[in-house]
DNA sequence: CGGAGGATTGAGAATCTTCAATAAACGTGG
DNA sequence: CCACGTTTATTGAAGATTCTCAATCCTCCG
C-alpha cells in the first residue's frame, strides 16, 4: 500500500481524507508466486490491480514462441485501467517475483473517481505516465543499440523503483534473468549477457547477486540518451486540471514556443 | 468529420441526439500542409485533436538525429487524450500529408463526456485501442523480422483505413516514404526498400504510384502473424460499461478460462 | 528539358543471432 | 553445512540480418 501512496503523492498533494477513501476500498489483497499469470490473454477484466510488492510483466507471445515483454509493473503501478472498458486482454500479465496485489472492483473505483477530483486527476496522470512509458519503450526498441537499450532500461527501472519506494538509491535490485531482459529489449539472452559484461568492464554498471549498482548515473545517462521527462515526475498542477474542479479557470499557462515553421490555416 | 463518426460507430450505437451534441462543439477546423508540426515536444496541450483528413505521425527524435515514429494517426483518430492532464508533450506530432484537423477545447470535451455515458464509453474505448496499438508496435519492433514488420504494419494500416472510411478495399494509399516506414519500423530506408522489393517479387504485395495492393491478405497475415484482436474492432457492449449508467448491473460476463497453473492466495 | 526528391542497387562492414559447450549460482534435501 | 541437481550466465565460433556508404536510376513537376 505504501508504494501506491508514494506513487500518488508524486502526482498530487493528497490529504488524510483522501487516503481514508482509498484505504476503504483497497481491502482485498491477492498474492501470486513467481511466474504465475495474473491476467491472461482473452480474459475480460472486471477488476483493477495495484502492485503492492514484487514485480510483474505485461507480455505477449507469438505463435512460434517468440516473446515480447511490453512493460514492467513495479510496486505502486496500477493496471489495467482499460478494464474500465471491459475488454478482453490482448496480452498476459505474469508475476516475475512473488507478488502481492491489491484488487479493486471496477465499479467501486469509478465511484471513487467521481467523489474526488484530486483522485481522478491522479489516476489520469498515472494513465498518461503509463502510455508515456510505452512510447519510450518503442523508441528504445526501434532506435537504440543493445548497449543503449540495456542502460536506458536500467535507468528507467531505477528511477521508477526509487519513486515507488520513496528512496534515491544508486543500487537497483533486479529480479530479472537475461531471458527476461532479452524479451523486454528485443535481443537474445546471449547478446544481453555479452553486452552487460562489456558494460561492466567499461565501469558503467556493477552487478552482485541480482543487484545492479550504477555508480555514475550521469555517465550512463549520457551514453544512452536517457532523459527522465517521459516519466512525468513533476508534481501535478491541479489548478490546470479540468476534471479537478468545474470552475472554469481561464486559459492556464499559455506557453508560446513559436520557434520554427508552423503555419496552421484556420478555416472556421 | 465522417471518418470520426465511422470510428465511433464501430464502438457503440450512436443516435442522432448524440451526433448533434458532438457536432455542436467540433466547429473549429485547422489545416496543416504536409510536414508541419501540430504538437511540439515540451508544449503543454490544452486542446484535443481529431484527424479529419490526411495522415499524421507521432514521433521522437534523439539528440543525434535518430528518429522513431511511435504511431500513425489516421482519419478519425483522436489525440491527445492526455491533454486532459495538461502535460507537456514528450513527443512531436507532425503531418505526413496535407491534413485537416478538428480542434476541441479540453473543458468543453470534459463537459460532453459527462452528459452522455455512451460518448464517454466510446472515448474510453478509443483510448484503449490506442494503447493497444502502441503495445502491438512494441511487439513488432522487438520480436519481428524486417519482412514481418513491414507486412504487419501494412495490414494494420489497411485495416485502420478501412475502418475510418467504412470501406473494405484491398488497396491502401500509402503516403509514406521509405524513410517514414524505416523510422516507424526501426530499420533503415535502404533495408525497407530491399525487403519490400523482395515481398513484391514473392507476390505478397504490389505497389503502384504510392498505392499498396494486397492481393492475398490471408497469406500475408499468416506470414507475419497478423492478428486483428488488438484493434478491438468488435462492437462495445455498453451494458458492461461502468461509466455508461450507474445502475449497478451485477457481475457481467464471468468467463472462467481456468486452464493451466494459477494459484492466487487470498489473504484478506 | 533539367532538377530535385525519392527509390533502388551493390559491396563491404557492423551488429546481433544461433548453436553448443562450459561455468557459475541457487535451492534442496541429507 | 555440504553435495547434488537444476537453473541461469558466460564464452567461442560461425552465420544471418541489417547497416553504411556511395552510386545510379526513377518519377514527378515546373
């Protein structure tokens, strides 16, 4: 639960009253052992999940066995918001470690969203962040080298873990095998192993018993063009949020970065 | 406008009253010439857009010039729903062809969502579809060969264009250069050219003056493991949609696909 | 007709993969 | 706490895919 609260706190100032509301409906906890399916392809989701402890992955497997991990779900992450649309899942969610998960009834959740603009805005924010992470994964897979992919993913996971835990450690417990990393990064485990070994020799990372240590974060970030913007870590400005309160606050921040070509032609 | 209506109609039964509501607020149309930026990295979005005519791409460019197209926006597509959170864009949206776009004020839009459960559910559906397309792009980039990537993308675009236009053509006007395709598929233009040439020779596709013809859709789909599920083309069942109406309809479809291991341990 | 942007082709090189063998780490039961 | 089996990681060598660079060829358009 703490992870989830840390997460939401990143996005908005939440007061005790709101925490009370949230506590009220997050009563059911389910635990899975490492490697179990939490959501299966083709299932119609009727609940939302919040990762409480442990790691899970969203992934898809092609007919011939090739597997792609779409993204990682860390403590504090909420999924599937799409369950709100009662759709069949087009992918599977599987635990990587032993995992404990809060299960939330969809209808209850929608009710909660309606009671508080702050809560709904936080969830919107979380959903946006999730999409952002997907887009970053696309860039990583499409346009980065093996070394960059690995470094970039490690930095992302470190950043997200610190966010979830409210810490700022330079080490990252990484409960993933080379196969997992390979399936996330569009590489083979062999090549992941080789590349990480090269990165260790280059002094970019250290690794001991499943814990990654990134001594010089700056250097690694520079090497693999890591930029944290997509994680949307800044605090949410609720006054700008249209769901938050109905008082129509006129034109918010008008930031005009009008450099370069741009010539919209108004027609009506 | 028609494209957008086609799009929404795929998701839910919309009556004239709803169309009237929608027409009311979609008054402003903006046009861009091919290659102009519609949304820039770092800008704070305050409006939503619906592509009316033409193609646009969402993309990111790394410092050293490598570019990755994240996804394509076709007629009827709505973006950026994330503008509802008033965030800075972490990517750029650029027109590929001359494009006409409907601009919607965020606050007005939120009002509309509140007036009709059918509308809001349709938009949820659209947002879910968009995320699904991103996930599919991840699988495509991570685990597919060049030939599969190209075939798969062509099939997706064909499917989406037909959906937007309400048609079922086997030809697809493709206003993309080899560079565009390469940037979308994580390849080089040279290799895209070579691979498409091979596909033409293999009789998988034909191409004349920017129009792709897929004679044997089945064969191509088999070759590149194309499965349309992720496009969520089926009609939305509104009775299951929690936003649609508040009458708490008990437990919807309980589909129990309990095959294989799965052992959740209930704790509370 | 000439120019410009886009597509194609060739040759050599880099990155990443495959297959196979070995080594290290981990968990379990004695 | 150690021995043993199992899983995971590493390493080598050869091969496939994809990339780079550079030249050539279209096609469209004024």
